C-alpha cells in the first residue's frame, strides 16, 4: 500500500510539472544529472570511469529498450525537447521545466564523444554554462531517471524524446511515463 501511495504521489508531482514543461521560451537550463539511484529500466553498453578527471567521453552511445541511444559519460540518458528550435542558440525549457529537465552541460569548448555521429556543439545558458547540443538542438536529462540506463522520460507529454547516435529524435519507442 505504501508503495502504491508513493507512486501515486510521484505521478501527481509529474502531472503538476507537465504544464511547466510545456515550452515557454527562454534560456535558463542550469543543472546536471541527478545523483540518486534506483532500479534501471535498461543497461548502458559500457561503464564510464567515475573520476571527473578521467578522459572519458562526455556523450556516448548505449543499448536500451528503445534501441541505441545517446547517454552522458556516466550512462544517463539524454533527451530532446520538441519545443526547441534547431540552431536558435537558446533553450525553450525555462522556469519549473528546468527542475524536471536539467540541461546537459559541459566545461569543454570541444566536448568529447564516443559513437555519437550527430554534430556536437554548445549554447550558453542564462547563467553562463555551456549546454550541449546535438544537430543544433539542446539536450537534457530527465529528473526521474535515477540510474544509468533509465529512459523514463521517453515520450513524456508527447514533447520529450531520446536521442539517437545520429542526432535524431527517437519517437517510435515506448513511453517511459
């Protein structure tokens, strides 16, 4: 019963956040991947070194139930937001959206990748961080993805989708929520 209540509260929190993730314009993405852990729905193809000083790829590919996807160096799934405009240099995720969909950021002017064939770039967020882009679109984490391989944000609200290694939106896969 407690598990069902906890799940129900999580669903209610997500429902409240849906309107915040609907696509107001602006550039305010600011955070990085969530740090807590939970059971995974799919496993990445390889483990990344845990040391930030290691010369690991910032973006790489991994196998998932949605097929090959782009993940960060720690195996966390990354997503596109359909309300972003390609090559606009800005993110459409602002305000409460940023809490649910933190930006994938980098400190590097030339982020390293492994297996990702889409064009990698960056845009500058409102707070001066560099948000990674693939094929001109910003990429994000989903706050409810807690472990490498989680793809719970896939298809969320019909506007959030996983990224293929070529930099395309993966729209045909089952939704995480």
